[in-house]
């Protein structure tokens, strides 16, 4: 799977659960910016 496909899957599952990026980030103990980067397929290599 490429980063964009994974990001779309994360976004789909987050929305299915009715969560905002911020809410998911709080549950995972990370920043909402990290969730946004995941969902947009941005990675730091």
C-alpha cells in the first residue's frame, strides 16, 4: 500500500467513527497535524 491509500483508509475509518482529526489525535496522544499528514500521504523519509 502506498502512503496515499493508507491515508484515505485512516480518514475513512476516522469519519466512520465520527471523530475529528483533533479527537483522533487526542486519543492517540499525538498532534492533529500528524493525523493530517497521515491522511494526506505526507511522510518524513
